[in-house]
C-alpha cells in the first residue's frame, strides 16, 4: 500500500497487487503481473511489520530476473540487519532500509543500495524530485569525494559507523541466528498462550504478530509493562486489539526477550 501511495502521489502510473493480511506475496502472483508486459519496475515488501510476514524474496527474485527490463525494488526497513538478504545474488536494484529497526539505531536516516542498472534507468526519468533524487546524490558523491549535496545527519552517520563495527564483531551469521532464536522463543510462547496471526510458512524473524485469542486488554498490559521499562505494540489499523506485536530485532538478546515474556506471564497470571 505504501509503495503504491508513493507512486500515485508522485504522478507515476502504478497498479497495486496485494493479499489478505497475514498472507505472503507469491512468486506466481509476481509472474502473472510481469507477464503482462505492462511494467518497468516492481516494488516488493520484504518484511511486513503490520502482519509479521516475510515475503519469499528469494523465490520472487527468480521470477523477476526472468524479466530483464524490470527494475527490482525491495523495502527491507524492518529486516535488513536481522535477516540475510543477498542483494547482488538476488538481482535487487534498489534495497531500502532505515536505522531504527534491526540495525538498532535511533530513527532519522534512510539507507539504500543502488545498482548500475538502476542508475541507467534513473537517467531516463525526467521528474525525479530534488532532495531525494538518488541519481543526483550519487553523481554528487562521486564527483565531490563522498560529500553530500545537502547537509546530512552526521550524528546518525557516526552512530552507524560505530554500530556496523559492533555488528561485524558479532558476525553476520551469528546475528541472523540470534534473530531466529529470539523469534522461535516468541513463537513458542505465543502458541502456548494465544495463536500466531501470520501464515506459519512465512514468519518474520524480526517481529511476531499474535492473535489476541484471550481478548486481553492490550493497552492495559502495555501500561503495566511500561512500569518496568518495556512495551509491546498493539495491532496496526484494522488489527488493533485483535492482535499485538512483539519485536525481537536489533540488539535485543535472548535473555531480554525471555524477561519480557516472563513479565507478561506474571501480569496476565499465566
């Protein structure tokens, strides 16, 4: 929905393909859409924080790569840094993320990869905006020895430099495994006391969406949790009070997640 809204509000012709909440986009859907020959770009959500879905990006990439003229864009805002995404291997032209999710930094800076193919395609686009014209930014960086065309968020850059050292010190595979272990811990707890909202074949490793089968007062639970310095998220939009979300991404450790779950058990009398 967000990709589609961005397109139409920038006067870009686009079509929206979606699925029921909690379900994944399938490679077959992508193939059927691209086979029409109507599109020069496809934008896919990798990890959906509203529903806890991780779309099968590897299988989708196999389909997209059959269509050589289609630019492949992926939103990995809540997965990059917490899940392995082999950008070059998958042929992703533009991958976008941000600082505040699995990278474990404060919000305020966007990060993206930008392929040579995307650069060449951007050169054919007449109206690209100003401050977020990636092509202009790229050319300025190359020309000015990695200076920015406008004042960047230097504090975020220094924080990112520091955090990337921490991430590499932990080790990427170990970091991805830790996210998976935290996810499994939350899923087991959710299935013991509630139900998982999301298709079990496409569960996110960075957050879990849980169906509120016991009709607990989520706002009240959060108030109690906040007294202990913790918080979970209510369901988003139409899923408010029907679901709740538990994050397990960034620098959280297994013991942090276990402490949260134990505290919820104590509050709810489980």
